[in-house]
C-alpha cells in the first residue's frame, strides 16, 4: 500500500457547491456552518422568526433569552416527516428522485422557577436541556447524458509526472490497475487514455447522502422585572454524515478503441462533536413591542472522516497467448482511509423584533449575520507540503465565501385555544460575488396551526424549502470538457410538536 498523499485527498475544487474530491475541503466547512434550525411546529410555522418572542424550546439554539419568558415547566417532543426531491438537469435531460425519511426535530425539557413576590426583581430563573436539529443531509439524485469528454482525462491529469508507484491508491492508481490509463511508450511518468475530449461518452451518476447535525443544549435564563430577559446556552453539536456516489461511463456507440465501460464509487462518512456558547437578550420596550439580540461563538468541532473508493472497467486488450483482442473485466478497491481534524465555524449574530397584538397574536422578524469566509480548518500536518495545503485550504475559504444576511418573518393569529401561523425565510448566498453561477439561495414558505390549553399543546407546521445549486461530478484543471449539472431541490417537511405544561 503506497503512502497516502494528503494534498491529493484534501484537494480543493473549483467554485461549485459539490465536489468530486473528499477529505477536508471548503465544502465541508460550508456544510457544517450553513444552518437552518429545524425545531418545534410553532417555530417552524412562523419561518423560524422567534428570537424576540420566546417561550418556545427552539429559541434556545437561536436566542437563548427565550427561556427566560417561561412561567411554567414543560416537556415537548417533535417528530417530523420529510421528502427531499431533486430534479437534476444535464444538457436538457432531467432526472427526478425523492428521498423520504422520518426524524425527531427536537426534544426539550424546561424547568421554571417563577415567583409572584412583587419584591423580587428576578421574576423567573429557568433551566432547560434537550436537542434541536440544525441541519438535514438527506438527499438523492441522479443524472445521465451523452456528451464529449471522459473522466479518464482527470486520471491522466492526476497521474502525469508520477511514477507508477507514486499514483494515488484512491483514484488514478485504481484507474491504472483497471487499464483505464496507461504509460506512454518509453515514458516513466506520462500517461494516456483511450477516450479523448472529442469522444462522445454516455455518463451517469447516482448520489445519495444522509445524516444530520443536531445540538444538545443546556440553557439558563432569567426574567428581570418583566422588562429584560437574559439567557445563555451551551451548545454541544454532534454530526453524522454519510455519502455514496457511483459514476459510470459507457461507449454506447462503440466508437472508442479498447474502452467499453467503467464505474467509480466513492464512500464517505463523517462523525464528530463540537462546543459553542450562545448568549441572548430580549428587551420588552412596552406592552406591544420587543427587540432581541443574540450572539453565537464559533463552534469548535472535532471530526473524523472515513473514505474509500472502488473502480471497475470493461476494456478490450490483446491476449498475449493467442494475440487476439478479448474483453476483460477488472475491479479494484482502495483501503479505508481515516482522517481526524478540527473545524472552527464562524461567529454569528441575530437581531430580532416582535409586535405583540394583545392576546390576538404576534408579528415577528429576525435578521441573522454570518461570514462563511471565517471558517477555519486545522489538522496535524505530516510534512511541509501538508502544512502548505492547510494554508491554501483556509485561503480558499476566505476567497470563496463571504458575508451573508438571512431573513426570517412570521406571524400568529390566536382564537382562544387555537392558533394559525405563517412564515417566510430567505437564506442568502454563502458565496462571494462572482464565485458561483447558481448562488444556492434557499427560500422557505411555511404554514401551521396549534392547539394550546393550560396543560397540553399541539403544534403542526408544513415547510416548503427550495434551492438551486450546481453539481460537478469531476473537474479538470485544463480544458472545459467536464459535466455541470443544475440541481433544483424541493425539501418538504411536516413537523408536529406534542407538549405538556406543569404549573
């Protein structure tokens, strides 16, 4: 087994939302930094705009001052059903796939110590713990089409300049062993492939991912004179992400000498833990109007990746025994590679405002600021080249991503014990200007309702989330003959919160 080249495994990609190479890439930093809190039915129904309202467990992961507004203890559970549908367009051919799944958005326990003593300035001292979901990673999509060019050009590009025993065991080395590339006659480090950039090749890929980013929260807050609400949350995020993609090519027209077909499969998983602190405040300006502010420290995460690849091929070669051309099938698999590293996500700040319409409901809004270019990786460099790549990787994050403002709006109308809600949210592009053709803006529309009695509540919400992003199955540093797919994703989710109050 040849020594793994970290610079190869950690290779950065162009400017696309999804890349071919794995390990620590700038896309991992974006995945674990671009959050949409998936919490209770009440918060989800109003677009997540609960920062200045409080009184909902989800706010502990956005503005923890919301815990201070409680005057009773409660326990809640939020199961959810989701359907992620992706329509992939490649050169005019659209393939649509869906991924349904069940999950638990949050589990929460609030313990409230409220006083009716008019002499005490701190009216409540509340404690809470539980989990909130910060991101979902479930997705399936597929694309297919016949276009010029082949992934074997990438294998040649990666192999050139390397001797046979220096080829990566995860990509071009497997291609070499499967006879997809070979040394040029008389050369020790220059390679060729049978398919060139002008050959029409059928391409197809299946992509699937699952997992989530959840956060265990421990929160404490207090209500000062029914005027100022303060809170803090220690967040312990834990991540589980897995992905598999199988890319295939085929010479359907039988026009490429020696090459028949190939497939390349990548298997990748990540697990990890993190730590952060959130502090927040809500000021009750008057009976109707509230404003809120929350600041989240960077999350320090320790992550572990598991990565492996496999390749198969069908090629025509000359049989040395009878000097005739025969078809051979090859299959090669890499070993599993393990990586441990650290990631620091950006600071974020959330400003919010709420208008309380007596006992008839509320209107709320919040703006979240985050600079995705502030994420930073750290890993133990094995040599000078790895340390240099770490610097290049962090520079890529700085240059590729930028400042973003996310807006959430929502409202609730109350009819005695019944509530009706609606909301809207837009998560702006994480990319710097001019970086991506498809800016991956996310828009959410939500509707919901609820029933609240003295000891029991039920909140239901439907959220329709949409985004468009580019996907590139492989890249080349030279030339333009590689596929670019437009993925239009619709993420539909139904959440239902069941809770009990204790006085």
